C-alpha cells in the first residue's frame, strides 16, 4: 500500500516537474519571440527615420537652394505652396504645413494613424528645415534649376515614401478621389497638376510654367526611381509540357527560385483533361533574354507570360544568380 502511494506521489512529482520544464521553455520562447518582434520594430523605426531625415534635407535643398530663388514651382501640394509663396510675401515654410494639413487628415482616414503621424512629423521637419537652415544659391541657369531642382525634390519625396511617409500630400488626395469617383490615381494627379501649371502660367508667366513642367517630370522620374529601385523585376509565368526540364533550368542555370502551380489545359475540346505544371519565377529585366534563350533550347512551344513587378522581398531574387 505504501509503495503504491509512493508511486503515485513520484508520478505526480515528475509530472509537475515536466510541466514546469515545459512552462519554462514556453516562457523562454515567448520572451525570445517578443524580443525578436521588438528588435524588428526598432530596426524598421530607425531605418524609416533615416530615410525621412535624408528626404527632408534633399527636398529642402531642392526647394530653397534651387526652385524658390528662381521662382519655379512643382506639381502637387509642394507646387501649390511654391505658387502661393510666389504670389505673396509669406515664406514657404509656413505654406508647406498649411497646404498639407487636409492631406494629413485624409491620410489618417485612409492609411491609418501611423502613416498620418509619420507624415505630420516629416512635413513639420521639412518646414523647420526650410525656416532655419540656409542653403547656398547654386545656379540661376534656368535649365539647371529645372532639372536639378526636380532631381533633389524627387529624391527627397521618394526617400520619405521609403520611410513610410509623404512630404507632398497630393497622392493621398488622389487615392481618396479615386475611390469616390471611380477613376485611376494617375488620372487625378494629372488633372491636379494641369490645374496647378495652368494657374502658374496665368498668375506668373508661361515661361515659368514650362520650366516648372520640366521640374515636375524630373521629380516624378526620380520619385519612381527611388521608390521602385534600380532593378526592374519581371514576373514570368511558363506553361509547357516540359515543365520539369524548365524548372531545373531556372534553378541550375538561372540561379532563381521557382513556384509550381497545378493546372489544367483549357484549349480545345479535350484541353480541360490535360494536367499541367505551371511555373512562376521572378527575374530582373536584364535576365529576360537569357531566360528566353534557355527556354527556346528546351522547347519552342512554351507559353510564356511576363509582367512587371514593383517590389520583391525574400526568396532568391535579390541574391546573386549562379555563375556558369
């Protein structure tokens, strides 16, 4: 009887001990996971802060060192601020936050509080930078002012976007109106800028408006370049009966990853009964010719569809391809 009681006690003791060990392991796992999440949050916050600060400095230099002294404007909310400054004695650093306040409110409703908070800080930082930091007058050559003013302004806006904020709220307005009117964002931005440059031509002069269009085009290109990156990614879908050979080629020759979808042929009366492996991979624009050549070596009848990809994360696309 006593031995039976001892066995039961020992069983309970070890069960509780094992349970305690499990709880300790679970606690350590939760702590490690919490630490990892906090580390990612801090790293992303620091990265976003650096991007936004660099964007503020670049945009301030483009505005105060090039555009403003030469009475040029840009598109969007920044262009409206520059236009108002050119027509009045009020400095630009006051108009920048005033013009963007409605866009910050829209951003809060559309994009959320984090985006609105970052945007408010970025615009406030831009205003303070314009107010208290002096930049030298670089040049008065109109072409150089139009091109490089747009260059530095576009870089600044693009870096701010990479940091999760905007220092020009026009796109927020465009997103809001596109949802209300059912039109594209690009069309709305185009209409807004046509109105701004038409007012510039009427209130200032046509020459300033024409040079300002150059500024806007350069700024737009630099914004796209900064946001989308140097490389252009292409998503490739391949449908072929030689899918296994093509898969091996993509992995071994191209050095890229590949995803396989299960599908069925849909062409012809019997097409739906034929099972197919559909391959999907992402390559850079410079690798298109090589991929087409390698596919042609395997089969000339493969059906290949290519689509532009704005951004990628993870996988093998940003690693160096294998060398052969």
